[in-house]
C-alpha cells in the first residue's frame, strides 16, 4: 500500500509538471525545427523511471499476496470478511471476535492490508475472519489500486459483514447502507452473502433499539443485527447468525445461472483447467522469435502460424537484420500460409527496422523491463496491440498475464463474466482476478482450447458444454427456442370436426 501511495503521488505529479511548463513557456517557444528540449522533459524522464521501478516492486508483491490469498482458500474454512466504512469499528470487532490485538484508530486507512484470523464458532463451524480496509463515502475503493487485493478478499468470501457506525447521523447511516450494498454487489458479492451489522450500540441504546425501524432494514431482505464490540452486546448472537447463514448457503446454494460475475469467472476457470488440460512446450527461444510468432498468429490458425514461422525461418531467418534486408517478395512467399501476407510483410519490415534503430537489434533488455513498461514499449511498435504484447511477454519472458484472444473474449461475454461492451483490459482483469498467477498460462491455453472445441463462434456444442448450468447465453438460447416452437405451434391451423 505504501508503494502504491508513492506511485499515485508520482502519477499526480506528471500533469503538475506539464501545467507548470505550459505557464513558464507560454511566451517562449522554440521555432520550427529548433534543436534542444524543454527543461521539464528531464523531470518527466526521471518521473517515468521512478514509476517503472515502483511498479515492478508492486507487481512482485501483488503476485505473492494473490498467491497467498488462494492458498488460504484451499484450507477449506469458510471465509467471513468484515467490510464497511472507516471508523465503524471493523478492527475492534475483528479483535473482539478473534481475540487478536490489531491496531485500532479513528483515522481512515489505519488498516491498509487485510488481516486474517481463524475462529471456532461451534462443533461444526470453524471460520476464517478477515479485516479489510475501510471504504470512504463517495470514493469507489477500486480507484485505489493498492486496495485491489482487499477487494479480492471481499468478493471471494463466503459471507461479508457490512459494518455501519450507529453514532453516524441517521441520514448518513441510510446513505452508507445503500451505497455499501450497491458497492458490494458491484464488486461481485451477491445479496445472499451479505449480513448488515450496526456497531456501537453502547453509545446510544435508545437509538439502537429503533434503528431497524427507522432505516426500514427488513425491507432490504438482508439479515441484520445491532451489536457493540465495546461491551460484547449481541456479539455471540452475531456468531450464531454467521453459522446459520453458512449452513443456509450450504443447504440452499444459489442457482448457478444467478452467480455473480466473479463467481462465474472463478467457476469457469476451475472447470476448464480440470476438463481442458494442455501440454505446453516452449516454442520460441528469444523475444524476437516470440514477437514474430505472435504477429503471424493474428487472425489465423495455429497450424498456419507454425507453417509460416518455419518457412520464414528457413527462407529468410528470424532475425531483425535478415528481415530488414530481405526483399518483400521473398517474405511474402515465406509467410503466405498465414494469410494477409502483404500486410504482415509490411509490419515485419517496419518492426525490424525500429528494433534495429532503437534497440540495436536486441529485444532482450526491453523484455527484462518491468511488465507495464515493457508492455508499453512493445505497443509502440507498428502492428503490436495489447494482445500481441501480452502474448510475447508471456511466452518469451514468462510474465504473469492472461492475453485475451477472440475465443477468450467470446467465452467471457457469453458467460457474462464481463459486460457485452467490455474492452480488452476489463476482460483480462476479470480473468486474472479469478485465477492464481502461477496458472495464468494454463488458463490462457485451456480457454482457447475450450473455445475452439466446444464454445465455437458458429454452432457451439451445447450438448457437451460443461458450462451449461451457469451460462446465460445457453439459457437465453433455450428460451428463444421455446418461444419459436410455441409461435410455430400456434400458427398451425386447427383441424375442425
């Protein structure tokens, strides 16, 4: 979190430097084709280098912490997450329930990372409690990247306690209740997994007795309770309520098709990894080979890509200098099997020329940069978009990323893991949240295999699809078919006696 705060501060400084420069150089600008540069350019380069260094450290920590989150889930204990707005007493309640002694304060962001503790409730219920960062009213916590792991904790929990502060004015309480429920649902927490808990009943017992009626809590159709972490009022009753809700969810699982997008993504990833395993052998030995192979793979089959790659290697050589010097006609003949050979030839020639001029023909130092910086540099090359950059980095540098091709995009949208208008980055983020980083490559290849063999663009194999029970696309297809059959039956003339 501290590193991310530094990164956020640096990001905020960039527009400040530009604004400062626009004021300083308002009446003093270089003439056409003048040499030199503005003084603030050096500041911007230093800023970029600092951001890259911090982002590299953040990426490593994110991967480690994400791995630990999923390892905790494998323990099999139900996970109860205490969420809510800052200063509602989340950590105090966490300490009271678990017997821990974590730091407590009335300042926002005292808790910057999740805290975990196991708690025995009854002979058949032992749970893992999580204390998370506090929300701030009107501030979506997803805007702060350092809290991403906390959000993953929240939406992967079996139950979420939405904690409110009874000492707030009634209007604020009502606002926080509604925004809290909306935010949890938007994160991916279904309503049946939310328990509303109002803390600090010891401060105003009379208000505590009437708060349910004034807020009309029964109308939300959510379980709720008023407690005091200070004097333990209703804390045992809260634990009983948690145990009952866990048993209810276990005995009455939600309809699969009604799963939240995150749960649907998680289920999809787990099923496909189990049913569509892949054996991967590293195809490319250096970054330039990986980049060329990825460019040749765009909008064509794997066999065509391999044929074109091998032919190019045999006839020209997979080297930026060889490709730059080779006649276009020779390259076109070599990669003809991949299709779109005129366009691909121009892209390969331009990419090779830039790599020679900018990187002395060697892409390895670029691939050794922090992921985000290396990705941005690759995307500056002609014909290289987010998917091409991600694929090249994943295969050549073993970077932890799930590239999204047309098969993965189709699967994600049919299963409504993401909205129908979701872009590349939204799909990639949704799938990466649902898997462990060490299996990103497997997820990518298994999803492609599933998309080719079962969830095809045309005539998907619904009969053998293992996602039918959670697939809204299949449900809509069945409803449409029933409607058409009914219309067809109604249109038939009735026979008269």
